[in-house]
C-alpha cells in the first residue's frame, strides 16, 4: 500500500511537471553527425533565483527512464531529501539507436567506433553545452538501464570520471567491465564517487549471476571515496524494478543533502565532542553548498539533532558558540539567544544570562504558545540573581 501511494504521488507529479517544465530539443551533434532528441527538465526555481546552481543529471533510455526519474526527483526535492536538479534525457529507442550508441567490442569490451562517438557526444558536446548555457553545479549524475547501464561505466573507468554518481539498473555488463570497475575503484581520488546497482529475480540466470558476481567484486574492493549501494529485488519485474531502483538510488546518492537521520546521528555524530559536533554540522552544509549549489541554511531540525551533545557534554562550554552560530543563521529566532543565555546561566553570570533570555523573549510573537515557557527562564534567573 505504501509503495502504491508513493507511485501515485510520482504519477501525479510527473503529469503536473510535463505541462510546464519539460522542454524538448533537437541537438545537432557534430560527433554523431545527426540530431539527437532531448528532453530537458528545468526546476521552476531556476527562473526565480538567478544565483542558484543545480546538479546536472543525464538520463539514457529517456523513453523509459526520464519521467520516472523526474517525478522522483521532484518528490525528493519537495521533501528536502535531494536538491533540485536539471535533468536531461536522451531518446535512444528510435531505429535501434541505443544498440549503436552502446555498442562495444566483444574482444576487449571497449566501445566500437559508433559507441565511442556517442561517448564523446555525452562527455564533450552535451556536458559542455549545459555547463555553458545553464547554471549547473559540479555534481553530475548519469542513469542507465540494462545495455545503457553498462555503457555509463565508460565514464567511470576513464582517467577522470565524467560523473559523480552512477545509477546502473539491471546492467548488461560487457565481459571485461567488472574487471575494469575493480581496477578503477582503488585509484579514485579527490572526490567521492557514488555507485548504485540493482538486480532481481526477473533477470535471466546468466544476467543475474553476472550482476551478482560484479557486486561481490565491488564489495571486495576498498576505497573510502567509492560509495556503493546494491539492491536485489524479489517478487518484482524488470519494469517495476525501474520504479524501485530510482528512488533507492536518489536516497543513497543524496544522503548528504538530507536532514540528519537517526542512522547518520548514530554513525557519525553521537560520540563527537561539542566542538566536533558543531564543526560536523557546519562542514555538512559547506559540502552541500559546494556540490549541489543549494545554499541551504543549516536546518533547524539538524540543530536540534546535535543539541543533546552541546547541552550534555563538557558542562555546556560550547553553548555560546552554538547559540552564536544559530543567531547568524536565524536572526529572528529566539533559539540562539536561549543557548547563549544557558551558557551564562551555567557559569553563574546572571546579568549576561538575563540579557540574552530577554532578547530571545522579545523575538517571540505575542500569541506564541511557547512564550510563557520561555519567560520562565527570565523568572528563574531573576531569582538566582537576587539570591546572590
């Protein structure tokens, strides 16, 4: 039922966005010597905020994958679980173009002459065009299924990977591709690479085994910069696995962008000192801004996520730093003044504590349900001050 509800949301989202935000373009490719038909999704905010930049996603097999990817991308962005993206789909299913585009030699698993031309079309012409004509961030994703899922690996195994994230749905791997990936993983440096792969009961025994073997090879090859997720779908079909793979891939690739989850807190934050917890929070959003160009302020829910560490460890010594950080982000919120007031109250500096508690109280609207509880801080400090 939950999957059905999510599917309906995606369907309605796709229907809404089709009417307004998807453009089509015949792209004159010098590498291919022909025009290629593109679908281009531009987020509505692109036209209202001239300073914002967006991750770029290239979707192969656009006839089958584009709408599903766009619908999920919109949903994830609305839920603040992924940034808005510029999404470009390449139609490949006219006159069997995908077989020429993704063709490779059985002798060495490298692209044929036509496959190499399609590679250059994507790597040079298409990416250069969007970098020159649209506001794109450094983060780029490429998506493929079956035969096209094999092809996108050529952008991974090159000297300087052309994309940051790879979504391979039920890949039909060339014979030597698993070894190429295995050899590439240890030498990846400088930036994280995100790699998603799916498989399932619906694949033939030969395909299923080849993907499973590749999964074992990848899991056995270590590099902290290579982030990997594998899904095996039971009781599914090859078609429905597309609708399962894409949201799983989005959740994995854009985990950094999402608000701090319970799992992230337990794994990365729980055992940090207050100073390191504050630094973790700040660094998370610096990286979000750099990779995705979203310029997202630290979310209040993430502030609350690390609050317990700041309050409970090191006698509240970092409450002032925490409060000042919040005041810089949310000048109209009483939260920063509250933490600074707590800092001074803990140190028995009641005059300063009273000042910040009053500052925070003045920021609350008169009808705010929390105003009485907040005023209790002022009353408590007044009693402590008078008693001393």
